[in-house]
């Protein structure tokens, strides 16, 4: 889908998806959430965190983490 300015936007289930992807280095994200980097890295290797690779560096997709946490909250507290 194209929006003014020629920016391409994705749709998911008919809704406009935010294609911006706030990212953090794995070290910064581990520090932010209070995990030792070694623990976070082990979880990353098991596929527990959404990541993206840019060049040879790996970053955490913070927006995907936020969306997953929101979905878990809604699933837990909706009737």
C-alpha cells in the first residue's frame, strides 16, 4: 500500500502496519531489561527474542517485543 510521500506501508489483516522498527543492540536491551548479557544471549540463541540482522550486527526489535507484551496482557486480562 502506498501512502502520500511514496512511502510503502504493509497491511496485516487489513490494518495498516507500522513498518518502522525501533531497534536496540543486544547489550543495550539486556541492560535495559535488567538481565545479565550472558543470560540474554542464551535466550537469544534459543529464539526467545525477536531480532534483526543489519550487516553483521544483530539488533533486538523493540517494537515486536512491545507488541507481544501487549498481546499477552490482553489475552490474560480480557474476558
